[in-house]
């Protein structure tokens, strides 16, 4: 066990600024802005069954890749269907306009937000957010209606303009937030190619703010899967129900079944022993890794474990311990992290694990806001590469008290796309340590 300096669990595993992106191409026209002016160029047709990445140093279209992927899904959702979403923060007018247009044409739209959408993290005071105000005015806040937008703590706040309650929907523990970034579509399409998709999940690392598109690297996955969609729908309903409880004492953690291409995990997962590896789903996944295996070519190969995350702190030391263990057993372990504490960096240095600390190698940014783990090698006897991606960071609060979701995707093509993105992040973040 690595000796670590204790950090408070309340360190929030996510920046209070937020995230975004874009896909290439054209096809679905976005809605008009609230003032009647044109919003912009045609939005790319959504990509289903593969990831989308933004580029904060690219063109406006490349910066908005994740955002335009979402707008395309919203714009193609027909009347009578439903859209569900849960997001840390939103200020993007084009996405808001698309949600409002969907509601006007007869789509049920239900969105859960964290109060970080309009509350400053440093002062606790409310700030102006015209996009959120428009969404609230258009959808309403009555959660008994067919459409609404609500904030996890809004039932327990007063109207003095100061944040009096800090909580997520699923936890009232100190430091909790709704840090999710997902949307669900009961049906979307047809698109230009005639395709229609039912029970669609859109999961991203990005919040829906200007900062996320222009100042951070982001990823998103969109896929149709009955069981995982139902898991997310159950989770959304649980967020909605539990936000009505003034004090939350239950453990909301669950996951969907294993054995298929997609699997989802829903947090928080409370544990009085905050660094207990047995209740950390990422440690449980890494426990299945063997560092050497025989490939389809009959030759011996090394298993690769790669991580790209926004934050990695020592109150998630059980993951750090497992990475060191795998490195010592012969796995290739490589990390790109926006921000790490001294204890985590020292442990990686001591173990001679290669990493890029982006605030050191490229202090001005932009930096990764991704939150993914890649495994290429032996996983419980299966050598199909896999990707774990979603909203949660490598911090104690992200695991124990914060509303988060992430998905596991077993797919060589997904892994190849993420590996390409990982190499791009390495170049963006500067030279490696170790």
C-alpha cells in the first residue's frame, strides 16, 4: 500500500467551469435562436455506434463536435417521443433552442441540472445565464408535467440569490453535486440515410458550456442498447425521486448486466471506508487484467492500460495502488491527467510509471476534460480491447458522493478511436515524466 497524505473527500472531482465539442459534416438544421436570428450552419448528422471528439484548438465546427452531435440527436427526435437529460451545467444557446423546439413539436423533455448552471462555485452567489433562463421559461419547473427542467437542490433553496444548499440529487453528503453529462432518446431519426434508432444513450465527458468547447478536450459516445438505455432511464427516475428527499441515506449505486458490448455504472457508491478497493468499480475492472497474454498470432503480448482524466487525487488511492501493482506485474501503464496532487505524482514517479501532468507540460492549456480508461490485452481471458468513459474523475468525491455515470464498451474499433485521441492528448500536454 502506498503511503498517502489524506485529502478531504469534499474536493470536487470536476471543474466548475464546464465542457463541449463537435462532429464533422452536415445534415440536420438547428433551430432558430430565441430572438429569431439564425443560429448558424447546418448541424452534422449524428454518429451512432462510435465516439465523437472535439478539438478546442480547431475550427468552430471542430470545437463544437460534441455539442452538434447532441443537437443532431435532439433535432431528429419526433413528436410523441421522450428526451431525458442530466447535466452539471449548460449555457449553450443552440442546445437550449433545440430542446425547446423539441418540446414545442410534442417531445417530452425532462432535464436535471446542478445549480452550478447559475451559481458561482467561489462565492455561492447566482450569476446571469440567459440560456438557462430560456430553458426554464420554455420547459417550466413543474416536475409533474410532461416536460420540465429542475435543479437537484431547488426544492430546498430560498429566493435570496445565495446558494444555501449544496447537494446532488442522490446524495446530501458534503461535497456532493450532480456532475452527470448524459441524454437519453426513446427514438431519434430518420436521418438522411433513412436510419432510425430507438433507446439511444448519449454519454459525454463534456458539460454544455462555452468553456467546454473552446478550452478543453472532450469525448462522447452515442449508442442504441435496450438494457443500458433502461438502466439510464431508471437512474434518471432515481435522480428525480431522490431530489425530493431533504436528507438522503440510501446507497443508489447499481450497474447494468455484463456480457454485452455496453455496460453502464451509476454513482455515487457510498462507503464509510472511502478508499475501500472492493467498492470501487474501476479497481474491480482492473483486478480482471492480466499483464501478459497470448494473442491470436500465437505470440506473447503485454497488456496496455491507459488513462486520460481531468483530476487524479490521492483520495482515490485505491486506483493508484492498483496501477502500481499492474505496472510491477509487467503491464504498460500510461497516463495523461490535467491535474494531480503531489502525493499522486510522487507515487507515480517512485514506481517509474509514465505520465503527463498537463498543468506542468502545458500550463496554459487547453487540457483534457476527458475521463476514460483504456485496456488493451487480457481481461478475464478476453482479449477484446475495452473503453471506460463518462463523467466521473479519479477522486474520492466522484466515487462516493457525486451523481456520476460511466459506460464500459468492449470494442476494438472504439478502442482504436480512443487510442488515437490519447496520443493526441499526449502531444498537447507536453513531455512525459518517467
